[in-house]
C-alpha cells in the first residue's frame, strides 16, 4: 500500500477551491450535485483507508481475535510507520463512526418528532401549526412529503410572498435537498477537511430552491423580499420545532444577504460544466481529479491489503 494509503485522507483539500467558487460561478443546481458527489466519494475513500489502517493496527494489539498471520512483518511493512499509523487509526475510525451515528440518529429523531407534531392535523400538503414563532421548513417522509409552516410565519408575509415560501419549500422536497444536506454532513463527520463543502452545499441548496421559487412565482424580487421578511421575523424569536441542518428551510441559518443579493441580480446561467480555461473550471477539474485519485488509491490499497492478508492467513 505504501504512502498511497494516506493520500485519500488529505485529498479532500483538492476540493477546497471549488467549495467557494461553486457558490459564485456555477448554477446552484450544478453546484449542489457536484459538491455532494465529490464530498461523498472523498468521505467514503477516506473512511476505507482508515479501516485498512485499523486492520493493521488491530493486528498488532496483544490478545486480538484476528489470525496470527495478520501481524506478520510483511503485512505491517505495507504501511509506513505502522506502529503509529495503525494504532492511531483505531480511535480515529471509532470517532468517525460515532460522529456519523450521532448525525444519523439526530436526523431520524428530529424527523420523527416533527411528524409526531403533525398528528391529528389534516393530511394536506401544507401543515399550518398555531405557533406564534415564525418558521417554515420542508418535511420529507411519512405518508407524504409536507411543508410545515407556523401562523407566525404566514402572518409576517404578504400573499405573493407566501406563494414564494411554498414554492421554495416545494423545490426542496422535489429535489430531495435533505439527502444532499445529510450526505455532506456525514462526509464532514468522516473527514473534517470536507467541512467547507458542507457549508457550501447548505448555501447552494437554498439558492437552488430560491431560483425554483422565483421561476414559479415569476418574480425574483418577490422571493428576495420573502426571504428578507422571513429572516427578520425569525431574528430573536424562539423557533419552536425548527429543523436541523438536514431539513431545509426558507430562513435557514447562513449568508442570507448573499441569497437576497443573488436574487436581485440576473438569473444564473444553466450551463452544467464550466470551461477548463476559467477559474471555476480549473477548480471543478481539480476537485474531480482529486476524487478520482482518492477512489483509485483507496481501491488499490484495499486490494493490496486483501492479497497480503489472504497470503498471510493460514489455510
């Protein structure tokens, strides 16, 4: 395996340039899909390599249940500085699994609590809760996808702005944005170097829904006004059963002024892939090549270790 087993742990750094440039230079739909895909691949490869290192480290521990041949010097020699790297990978992988498990459990717990809060209400697409606190979010799952909104939020918006709010939340549900947000959160749990991509996807998913809402209501200014009023209404107010970051919302935390400014500007071009001879194009290709190399190195390391362990395991 050599040094290549460590490279997928640091190759997420190749995606840092596109994390910010995608927000500014790519269509929000393209940016969201690209960043989610790159994050997922890099996180999986990083976790695989941690698991490979953990196998080598676990085989060195006294009293381990693994075959004796797995601690053979030839196996240990496949990892540089195996005494340190192999043993350090054990708590690192356990921390990754614990963080990912907590994120998944929190996501499931909040969704269940949100669905329980709607028990007894009519099974319509829009569930209006009698809370004075202003909030609105898209709630997937259950018998059907639903939009949850409080009376406080509806009271803070004019009629056209309410249409924009509902169009925004419908766009979240139609594009399954909660899946993108959950994947990048899990990816950031697997490798902290992917945190900038998680932040970027949280923004681009909202921008994607903003653009879909603007197209649905026929006015970018109305959507911008709805976002601004919803954010002002939510400032300093208790948000009640507000969503976690994996449940999209109109006034989600983040760079709201940038979203409003983007809506007051021209509609972004829908070109899917920028030219290589641009800053954004170079960043896209760098992130894509980094993800491809990460997949190649992790696959090569996994196969190499599998052959070594097979050869070292007594028949």
